């Protein structure tokens, strides 16, 4: 069985730092950055990228649709 790993890309300038995606991730991947984007918002990022399964929960709950999820199969 091939394992599936995920990765997310956050559209940093469109993120408003609401934090809704942080508890939505069952793998505890996402945190809000200490840095801010051009609008002064603490945008989300992958704090623990190795734990992402590509489940898409974060993208579904983001009210602004700024998260894109990628899934990759890793041959075992
Ligand atoms: S795709 Fe799933 S595991 Fe990956 S960051 Fe989003 S909610 Fe977490
Ligand atoms: S839910 Fe969307 S807008 Fe809110 S912090 Fe997460 S990525 Fe940013």
C-alpha cells in the first residue's frame, strides 16, 4: 500500500488570520504565524508539515477559501 502524504498552500495575502483552520486540523499541523501579511494579519502556516495527511478539513472550513490541499502518494 502506498502511503498518502499531504501538503497545504496558504494564499498568504488573502488569509485574515481568523484561526478557524487551526483546531480543524486533526493532525495539529497548522499554527498562526508570528509574522503578519501585508494587511497585518497573522496568517496560517504548516508548523508540522510532516503530519499532514491531505484530509482537506482545513480547506473546507476556511471561510475565505485560501487553503489549497495537495496529496501525494509515497510508494512503500
Ligand atoms: S489537509 Fe488535513 S492534515 Fe493537512 S493541514 Fe489540512 S486539516 Fe491538517
Ligand atoms: S481559516 Fe483561512 S482565513 Fe482563517 S486563518 Fe485559516 S487560512 Fe487564514
